[in-house]
């Protein structure tokens, strides 16, 4: 390979990598951010069963 061919090849690779990097940064900047709101589950009707509490008390 001649020096001129090697120079053109290396410039082409450099420009490809540079374009890929710019596209990746642009994609990361414009990507929609995920904002998940966690909701605490609510118990509308709950009952405490004394039998279960007694069994748990006996285990300890």
C-alpha cells in the first residue's frame, strides 16, 4: 500500500468513528427519560386475625 492510500483509509475510518460517536451522543441526548412513579399499594379492607398472631407468637 502506498502512503497516500493508507492516509485516505485512516481518514475514512476516523470520520466513520467520529460520525458514530456523534450519532450515539445525539441519540442519548434526545432519548426520552424514563420516570417511573412507584405507587404504594393501599389496603382498603384488611382484618387482623388473632389466630395467625398467636401462631406467630408461639413460634418465637
